[in-house]
C-alpha cells in the first residue's frame, strides 16, 4: 500500500516512464558489451529499402550497349555524364557521392538480381523480398528469423507514420520503430508542473544504485527497478542526440536524417546489429527524367546519405564493421513508356557499402537484347546475396533462415 504522496509520485512516475519508453532499452543498455570487450564490435547491417521499384537500368547503366539509347530516347543518360565503373558500365550522375566511395574500395554493385517468376505487384514482390520466400502465406521476415540467432537488438528507423516492415517480423522481441531520439524523452504522469518536477527528481534520484529502495521482491519493486533502468537508458540516448557531432556532414533530407540517427545509435554501443530504413517514391511511371528529374532526385538522396553515413562511421572507427545493403522490390522495364517513365519490371542491381565489401561489379549486367516480356532477366537470386550477408557477415546459418541452401555470391572480401 502506498502510504505517502511521495510514494505515489514515485510509483506513478516510474510506471509512466516504463510505459512510454521502449522496454528493450534497459535490456539493451545492460547487455551491451563495453568497448574493447568481446562482442562490443560485432558486425552491423543497415538495410536501405528503395520502395516503389527502382529503375535499375538508369541506376547502373550499360552505356556502351547501343540498345540502351534506343530503348530510352528521352530518359537516357548521356555517356559523358555517367560515373564510370569500367569501360562499359557506370552509375547515374546523381550517385556521384556514392561513386567516389569506389576509390575507397567500399562499394559493391551486384547486377541482375531478382527471383524466379517475378511478381510485378508492389505488395507481393515486397513481401517476397522481405520474407525471402515465395510461399503463399508469409508471416515472418528474413531479418526477424536471423535475430532469433543473433539475440541482439535491432532498430527500425522510420519516417513519420511509416509501417513496421515484414522483414523484421518474427524477431524474439518486437523491433521498435523510432523516428528521433526525442521519442525516448521522460514522460511523467503528474497533473501539474510542481508534481512533474518532483517526479522527475525522484526518478533521477532512484536511478542511482545506492538510492534504490530495499524491500522484499514484489510487483512494485519489479516495476520500479525496470522503469529506473529504462529511464537511465533513455537518458543516455537523449545525451547521445545532444552531444553527437558528425564527422562528415549529412544532407538535410529524410534519408540523411534517418541514417544520421542510425549512426548515433551505432556509436552509442547499445549492442544493436541490424538497422532498417526506407525511402519511398521509386514508382516512376511518368515523368521519370534522365540526368535530372524525379528519379535523379531520389538517387541523389540515396547516394549522398549513404556516402555521408559511411564517412561518418569510418571516421569513428566503424568502417570494417559496417555493411549497408540496398534493395528494391523490382526493377523497371527496359523500354520507356509513352509517359516518359518506366513500368514495373525485374532484374535490378543491389548495392553493398562498407569496409569489407568486394569492391566493384559482381555479376554481369542483364542483356538488353534477350528480354523476357520486355523485362531484364535476372541472373542472381536475391537470396544468394542474403546468404552471403547471413553466413559471412551476421554469422547466422543462411540455410536455417532461408529454408534451403543458396550459393552465396562474392560480395565480401575473403
């Protein structure tokens, strides 16, 4: 029984704190190894989802193929503006910042990625990529299954009102979706300003180990201790946000801000190994543009944000533990349509960025002369990329996660 006003303020404040801050935080903070200890510098995967179906042919461009210009009379990219990888393949000029990382041997471009009998439905194809399965009923994601083995926290760093993605479903603990470190601000249950100040002072005092109340174990004691630990963790995250100074400037874009938040959480050594972010808008049926325009703007946001993120974390000593992987649910048709855009297709590239990736091109660019119903044929199953990420990067059995054996592609240095 609560006997005093102070007891009431303490208990309601702690319960409020515990309910308004994600519960995983206290577990994460206490379980995270200290820097220099085993597990403190485990590898990290950051997935960047390009929602809507990115046009792979104007992203990784076979500029020496005569069919390219024929198929795209108004949205083709002039050869003299392409960021060349070799004498026949290059990147869209809007990916200029990402292309510069090729000099650092930090970009791997996997060409012609897809899956058998591709669906051109956004929802179905996205579910297939996120579940890593073509089964009719899909309830768990490939990352959610992987997290059962790693037993490490993960973050979905979301845009406002963004849904929780299937890729993370099935994890042993629900992966939180966060939009800002301010999400972890202490919220008290008091009705007026004086009581709020007193609650905050009591909670902060209780967060000191020598001020924890001594009593026999009970529900209130459990709630208080859980909330105190959670509050300490949330306060730590708020301090990270206030004190973090990027080693490389981030673009003031949605994806730039989300990757900056990922960097803050990574540098905080909370033990999280998987981060998931997305950027929408790639369904470019009309007015796609070429060197400039809607698609160029999207690619610029992606390339500039990933480059800043990589440079920031590299300067902080995380270069060799970081892998950024991009994907989209499908590519676009080889030929532009009558609206100066491109329709749903298949066979598109993936990017992996980090200090340990196999730099340059992996696989051949899909043929422009042997199309399949107007689509670029895939040559690499996307689960072969996942297999490499699982087995060689996260240290998780790809066979267990993917349900069968897929031959991993060479996306990491041996």
